[in-house]
């Protein structure tokens, strides 16, 4: 539908001023709100630090996923019982600081002697994968429900809003424990690990959508009263056009911000589930599972330090980035 | 070109009725309680009868809350009328479905009040002004982009601003973008809902003049919703004065401004600021007592009787009808002003 590129070219030739300057006349390109937000975000050092940490974490997670198969490094599930002090009965690692050494920079676990750094790396992809996919599920359901509730109003809104209340009041932890207990290890021919990952994504994602849903509903309520919606309607626009072309682009910013802030919540939730033993099964390394293991060795708190630090840094990075994103996208709301 | 200038002559051809509203009503229900029972209704528009002639500018004036904007939204069928009838070009559009209304939307378009709210902040100017073509599936000779750029030029904007976003423009420029969008489908009737009231006074004149130029060029018919009586006097051919969802008086601009018949119009006009201090001292300023009554429970009889200095017993019981008191001059009042002055020369 757009004009062919020759048109602009010939228009430039026809313009005497442009010809005089001997410069190709470039069409004035406006900065979109997104581009402006990006410029603003780039100046926010804290948010950018958060972004750098997130990028590093993602790289580590991908590397860990590949290292399992491709590289020949310390395996996260490999026992190093030769490094365990079996004589005094505590089964603590030999050497100071939890067995830190060149081969095991963060030390090894008590009893089995598994490498902590390798397990932290191995746990990173599970945490990030579950948290981000669960967020995606929440965003998809929440946005759809929120926009429908906000735009159509009336009994549709009442129905969806009450459903949100029910979901928010749902005893999620108990439900997760029960579901994990009931579900068989092998469904659809998937490995038990994949079933668990899928289950966690479903539970976390499916019960967190009301948070996104409420925000989207509220934004839609205020947006649909704006005159540009009336303008579209007076041009004969149908419902789907208004929802997806007029309203959705305006909802993109709040959705992005709350998705970024939902990821750390989901990481914490996944860790909590793993800590309680209803998350990913042993021996697969997860940060929550490592914390759970370490809690039995409270006399040696440094084993809790590393997975705790990993969760802390990840959550902090996402939160800082999310806050920066919010400031960048909506500077008036500061 | 020559035909355009001919038709652009000051004495625009004012023809037959393009749009007729008959006893138009809009009541917004008030619902309360668990079962959402209707306990009352805001009678925003309650029985309007008027017609808009081809090529003219009819202004709807009145204070806030009198139903001007609701009327505009009824005419463009953004909201469903509770009662009455709207005919556009002889066709009844009162209760047309969304689908049947769609092709007719090319003929009737709207200019919105707030240029900061009427343009989607996430769309480029090209997308905004091009939306009518896409939504109505209109084929353009040289593509949508060319058509949009022509429109931008028409409303006095740089066509190279095609890729810019609304936030990069001033209020006046934004309103021009809105006008370009309105003009895209070459409508016959444009409902302009307070098109300049959100703008700087210095910009208002520019936009008003633009609207007038466009009217001459494209033979547009305007329904102008406004509360600024100076602007109304400048742009209108005829003026309808509204109060609490009813039309109080309809007349040609000069007749209305010089020989207002309804006491409410007299009061409104007396509130217009006069820049000339000498003249200001000579005029009688009418101060209305009290507030506008609630449209949920409007006064009986004449709706203006609670604030009218001429009100008598009959005004409380009998509603005055909108009748011809002079040629082309209708008013709804039992005791109209200036009735005997009709034949005399205009009063300064």
C-alpha cells in the first residue's frame, strides 16, 4: 500500500533546495516513544548494570546448558568423595572455606562433594527458563483477560475480575504440593525432569496472571475513554482493530515493566518450591534445591551462601532493570 | 482551480437539509444495587429537533453539562440514541447497526476536542491520518502515503512529518493532524466538538480559519459544538442555544446575537466580555441566580424557569414549545424578549 521508493527519490530531485545543497533529502524520521525510552534507559546506570547482569546470567545459563553436553568440564552431579573429610563424622569438605580450591572455586558440597560452582551454573538455566516461561504464560493470559475485561466492561468485566480474585486467593503452595504428588512421572512420553519443568511453568504462570491482568484491565479502562478510540470508532473500526491496533500498543510499556518485575518473583517462587521438595527432582541442580540441601548443614553456613547469593543477585538485577524500565517508559510516574 | 474559487465565494450555496434530528433523546441510565436496577436516568439530551442545511455551519452552544457533546456523539452514532430520529441525506441512521453504519461513516466525521487525547501516542502521523483509508478500504491513486502527505499539506503541515509521532507536535499542530484525518474520506458533514477550546487563544484563530477555508474548498457542512460565543459568532451561519438537554433558541447568527429572544440567550450574551470599556459600562449584565439544575431530575415546565427573571406560574407547569417567532428564528419561551423589535433595525 505504501508508495514505491522511487517517488521519494524523484521528489528529492524535484526539490530545488535539496538539489542546491547536493544532499539526498532524507525524510524526517520521528523518534517513537520506544526510542525515547531507550535513550532514557541508556542513561540510567543502575538499570543498565542490572541489564548487564541479566545478559551475563543468560549467557551463563546457555553455556551451562551446552556445557552439560558439549564441553568436558566438572559435571554438576559428579561426586568428589575423595575430598570429603570422613574421619570426624561431619562429612565436611577437606580444607578451609568449604573446600575452595583452583579446581572447585566455590568449594564442594558436604557428604557428596559435588562442585558448587558447577551446580550454581547448572541451576541457572532451570531458574531462568522456568521464571521466564512462567512469566510469558502469565503475560499471555493476563493481557488477554485484562484487555477483554477492561474494554467490554459489564458482566464480562465482573466475571473476569471475580475470577482474578479467586486465583489470587487460591492456596497456591498447597495446590502445587498436591499436584506434584498426584502427577505421574511420565506423561506424554516426556522425561520426568521435563514434566516437572512443564508443571512448574504451568503452576507459576497460571496462578500469577491476575497481577498482570489487573494492571492491563486498569490501563484499558482509562485508555478506552481516550478520544482516539472514539476517533477510530467514528471511522468504522471494529472491536479487534481497536483492541489490537489502538489499545495494545499503549499497553506494551506497563506489560513489559510488570513482566520484568514478575520474573524475579517467579524465580523466588520456583526456588521456594524446590526448597520444599516439590520443585525439580534431585539430582538435577536448582538454586532452591541447593539451599534446601545446605539447610541440613547449618553449622557450615557458607554452603547456603552461594545459591542464596545467586538468587539474590538475579532477583536484584531483574528488579533494578524493571524499575529503570518503568522510569524510562513513564517518567511522569516517578 | 477556477471552479474551486467560484464555489469558495463568500455567499456559499446553502441548500436543503443534510441532516435532520427529530425529537432526539439520550438518557443515560443510573443503576444501583446488587441487581443493577435502573433507579433513574440522566436526561442528557431530551427531545432535540433541528436540521443542518447543506453547506452551512450550525453551532450548538450552551454551558457545560447541557448536552452539547452528547448531541455530537449521537449525530456521529458513537452512542445509541434513546429515542427520536436522525436522518442523514434522507436516510434514517438512528438505529443502524455497526456494520450498516460503516459505509456511511465516510459522509459524517468528527473533530475531537482534546488534541492530546484524540491522537494515539503510539502511532505515527502517517498511520493516524492513513487510518481512514485502511479502515474504509479506500483505494488511493498514488498510495496511502501520498494521500496522507497531500492531506498534511492541505491542513498546513509539512508532509515530511509523515513519520513523526504526535508528542513531537504542539496543540495546534495536533489539532491539524486530527483535521487531516477527518478530511481523509471527504465527508459531507463534520461534527466538530469544541475544536478550538483546548488550544491557545493565538492558535484558535488559525484553526478556525483553517476550518473555514476547508469548508469553502470542499463544500463541507459543520455542526460546531462550542461554548465560546465569540468563536461561534465568527464561524456560524446559524446558532442553536441549548440548556439542560433542550434547545432554547435557534436562529441565524445575526438575528440571534442582535435580537436574542430567549431570556437564557440574553443572559448568555450579556456574559460575553466586551473589549471596549466605554461600551462595557453601557450594557446591562444579567447575572443568573443559582446553579444549573440536575439533568437527572429536570425542572417541570420550562427547564429554565428556576433561574429565569421573567418566570411566572405558567412556566412551571407548561413546557414552551420551540416555535417560529420570526422567519427562521425559533425560541421556546412563553415570554420571549425582543419580539416586537423584529422588524426594526439591529440593536447595537
